[in-house]
C-alpha cells in the first residue's frame, strides 16, 4: 500500500492561527506600548464610525423635517399669474385638481404685514385661504387648538403660530392688530391699512420659521385686506410624490394655461437643500479621515508587533508554519481590532441616534447652555433619521479600510527570514 502524501502546512485560518493572534492581542507588560497603540486604534475606529452614523443621521433628519415642514405648508407646486394675480382662480384650481397625481389645489392670497399687540411689533406673512382648504392642510390643521377651525370664518378671525402668540403675549380669543403698507387710496396717496382681528386659534408645527411668522386668514377677508378683489395670489398644489421627479409638471402647466407660471418646490428651495447636501458631503469626508487615521495606527502597531515578535515568527517557521499561516496570524490580529472597533462604533452610533433628543436635553441641563437653538435651526427638537443603506456603507467602509491596513504588516511578517530573525532578533 502506498504511503499517503505528506501534507504541507495546515488549512487556512486554522485554530492555532487564531490562538496565536489572540495571544498577540494580549501582550505582556514589556509590550505595553504596542498595546496602547492597538487600544487607541480601536477607540479611533469606534469614534469615527459612531460619528459618521450620528452626523449622517442628523443631516438626514434635518432634511426630512425641513422638507416635510416646508412642503407641508407651502405646497409642492405654486401656480402664479404672469401679472402677479389670478382672476379666474376657482376654475383654474378645478382644472389642476383633475390632473392625475395632484392631491390638492387651493387658491391663496398672500401679503407681508406688521402684527402688533401689547406694545410688541413683528413682521409676519398673512396667507388667506378657505376653511376647507385649511382643514385639508393637515400639517397645520392637526396642530390647531380646539375650536379653531369652527371659528375660522367671517371678517375678523385669524389663526396665528404658537411662536407669534408667545411673542405678542396673546392666545385664542385675544385681539391682534395687522398693519398693511398698501391700504386705502386717498387724495394724498396710499395709506397703511390697519385692522384688528380676533385670534380664532393657534397652530404649532415645530418649525420656528412658520410658528413665529405665519398668520392664516379667510380667503375673502384676505382679498379685501390686500385689495385683491376677486383675484388670488397663486394656486397652491400638492402632489403624491413631491421628493421625486415631478412628471406631471407638464400636465399641470397645460392645465394652468399660457397666462400662468408653474414653479416647483425644487426651484423655490434649491439653494437651501443644495447647501445641506454640500455640508453633508463635506462632513462625510472629514469624519472618514478619523477612520483612516485609526487604520494607519493599526499599520504602525502591527509593524511594531512584527518587529517585536520576529523571534517568535522564526520559531514558528522552523516548526513548519508556512508564510501564509504567519501572514494570517497578523491579518487576524489587525482585522480583529478593526472589527471590534467598527461594531462598537455601530452600537454607540445607533444608541446615540435613538436617544439623541434625550441626550441633548440632559447635556443642556448639565452645561446650562442651549445646544440646539430653535431660532437658528428652525426646528423645536434635534432630528435623527438613520438610513440603513448609509449605515451599512459606513460599516463596510470601516471594515475594508482596516483590512487594507493589515495587509502590509502581515505580508512583511510572512516575508521575514527565520535565519536572520534568530541571528539578529
């Protein structure tokens, strides 16, 4: 019977390779400096991954909340007249409402005025619309104080934002004075129009840009107040998919006719959301450098470990360990740091995003400072919305960078000459 051929080496990633790699990750006291580098590398990767997940989630939350608030109150498409007003607005709204994909088309009248009460003045935007159209504007109507919609009728009722109500020191049932710069025509020219209204209710959508400066008024009263007679400023249109391509824009344009201008929300807010996207991309690049620096620390740590363990490597080689086995030992050691750091960063990032508002409030109380000023960021609370595909991309990028960082030190360990290592090690 013929003898079986002798096996050369062991199978890849055998148990002894994991045992040796684990031993190298728990260095003796004399190797404390190498251990410190490994710990710093692990912490750096964890912080980088956590910071990336948190920042991307907060940026996504900002975009989602701002988009929901802006589009929820301003409409997805505005149809305006070439001369600044629309005469036959009801017929125009009916034609636009019949376009497939359109969920709402409401005529509005808008104008800038000064609101005054209790010796406090504030510049505000008045939007006139029918009660049924305000009811269908769920972003606002679902936050209204009780009885607000029922009282939203006649010539003296208005609904104001919670921030404006707080600033003026008023509430439902109180009086508010509105001053329009263009009012009555007299022999001496235009005089400001001043009228006092009753606050029918208060809304709060959580975005200070609107809560502090918006007033809703019945459509007919707004036409009288702004000298619009039987005209509307624009038709506010809502569609099913505002964040996608407005494929029905051409159909809306045809329904509006040649005397109207159709303006999608992308044109109105393009600069704002493009600035958010640029800031998000820059933050991604900056925080990726944290992971890259931590990966370079793995390189330096493993290079020092290879130099320190040169005698051990030589003994392993003389005992029959192949170059591939030696390379895999250090590959396992370096990659373990990256995997543990990445998983730790993932857990920290997800936990932080899930409790970001609670953490912000606690930090504000501890430091006595305002960490998230609603008057600056236009939102009443800090948003965070995790995108699973982005989280997977961050984790995959961290793992790939740490794997690449271990290749050179592992290859260098595998190329070590055992004779030279024993002679000079």
